C-alpha cells in the first residue's frame, strides 16, 4: 500500500514541479521556484537550497547499491563494509570522469541504462507471476495469507509512526529522478510539449512497475528475509526463483548496471545545479566551479559532487549504512518540497502575484502534497520503540543532520549578506548577466557602499 501512496505523492510532486517549471523554464529546479515565492528576506531561500543541494545532493546510495550487487553477484553477500564502499567510490569516480571528459557518451550511457532498467523491472514482474504460479526454488512463503493483517516480526512491523515515515522516505527515494528534468530544464527543447506529455507517462509507468515488482518480491521471499534484504532484495529474489546457478548469479549484475545508470543520471543533474549556483556567484571560488573546462562539461562541479558523495560513503561506521544514507538524502527534500508547494498555493491565490503557467495544479493535489511533506518532515523526530532504528543508528540522527544542513544555509546567508558586507563595506546586489554562450543568469555582485550599481 505504501508503494501506491508513494506513486500518488510522486504524481502530486510532479504536478507542482510542472506548474513551476513550465512557467519558469530555466535550469536549477527548486532554486528558481523558491526565489519566485520567498523574496524576503533577500537571498535566504537561495542560501538554504544551496546548502541542501551542495552538501546533501550526493549519489552515495545508488553507488553503494552498485557495490553491494557486484559483491552479491560474485557470491559474497557482505553488508555495507569497506569492500562495497570501495566499489561504490569506483562507481561514482567512473560516472564523474565519463560526464566530465566524454559528456556525450555519458548522456548516451545513462539513456541506454534507463531503458535497460525498465526491462529489468519487466523481467522481475514476469518472474514474479511465475513465482506466484509455483515456479520457485523455495517453499511458498505464504506472504499473501491474511495480506492486510498488521504483524510484528523479526525485522518488520512495529516502530509506530516513525517506521511509516522512514518507510515512505525510502519509497520516495526509489521514485526519485522525476525532478531531474527540472534541474536541466534550460537544456530541454520545447519543455512544455516534452514534459507535459512524457513526465506523467514515465511516472505512471514507473508506479505500475514498482507495485508489481513488490508483488513479485512477496511471491518469492519470506517476510523475515524480505525485511532484512535492504538494497539487495532483487538479488535474493533471483536466487529464490532461479536457484544458485551461474546464470542466476549473473542476474544481479544487470541490477548493478541499473544502479550505475541511476548514478550517471543523478550526478549529471546535480552537477548542473551546482554549476548554476556557481554561475550566479553563490559558491566560494565560483569561477572554478562554474567552468566548462576542458571538454565543455561541468567537470569542476562534477568533482564537487564527487567529494560530497565520497565523504558520505566513508563517514558512517562499518556496518549497515544504506538505509541511513537514503534517509539522509531524502529527508531534507521533505522540507524543501513543503515550502515549494506552500509557495505555489500562495501565488495561485494571491492575485497581486500575477501567476500564470501552462500547467495547473489543483488545490486538493497541492494540499495532499503539503500534508505529506509535513508528515515526513516532523514525524522522524518522534522516537520509535527502542530509541534506535533497525540499523542501530539513533532515530534522531538523520533528521537532525538534515535540519542542521538547512539551518547552515541560514548561517551562510547571514554571513554572506550581513556580516561580511558590514566588515567589508559593501552590499550584495543581484543583476542579470549574459554569459559568453548567450545564456542569461542572475549574478550576485559586491557593490561598495556609497557607489552606484
């Protein structure tokens, strides 16, 4: 049921982002939408988004999943230890170098792997139907007996509202990627026609495949094993359906390639957001991070993405880390998305805003999305039974880190617009600037007090 809810919320978020994106067809995603609504205090919304995107916009989760599946395919079902993390670092390094040195090939590869992922999901769904018919190498797990009865077992059930919130955060993480087009919207040809048609079809198809894939998992994996499977659930599914043959062990390699495609897509989109922030002079050493040297690709911004991804991979202690990384990545987005949809509701009903867009999000959709993000932002602070999550981390770690990073954006705003200008005798002024390639961006400049702009 939560997977259906996750798909519904993804549709709601897509509608909100389509309304903003088609009205403001520039790269940058939420940055543009927050700036359109929250204009006072000046630059605060921009600074908060900058902090979240730069410090928590990483590819660690999918990179670690790649490492886990490579090890699983080799016959070593090892938790998130240093071997898996080492392979994960190699994965993100490959993605960054490919996008930075051979940008056209990077785009081609993640497009191919994106299509490949759809075929993998279809294969899992078809295999699930076979498992339902009895074609599996294990006894019937009886997961569909009393399917809607709430149970508490080893690794599943219990945890109260906290467990529902974290489960939904992880499901939303699986749906992530639909917003990447908004991050590079300036590079999309005819975004109104492309996004308004392709995006709903893509999200709808993904929702159906994810729900059916979960039916397949329940058909072949006992509940206790499923609850502890984490990222390698597809690998366990293949083993239970096809056995331990060499061919069956090769199937997780295909899932690893799918995760590589996710890493390529996320690093591509996030690096361009980092570059947009640098073009506007928002980052220290902005000229370096904004450069397209040496092959007309944002290699410097990709390197920034690589740094954060590697730090998040090596920082957690040895042991289970995947769920923590996923929670840390997804959680701050609940706050950002909450403010985005609240801003949309405001400008839709505030006539003085003169808001128009080729796409319209109806109020019930916006309210549902707002309430869901409030739930996801607040409930992780409510302690579950035992005071720790199932991986042994204190329950409050990821929400405190997430909120702390957002507050750090407020600290950066105070230093950037108040403290340093007062010490240096200047003020920050925003103005439009045309780059060498003809692209128009907002550039934040230092203007000495007493001088004209």
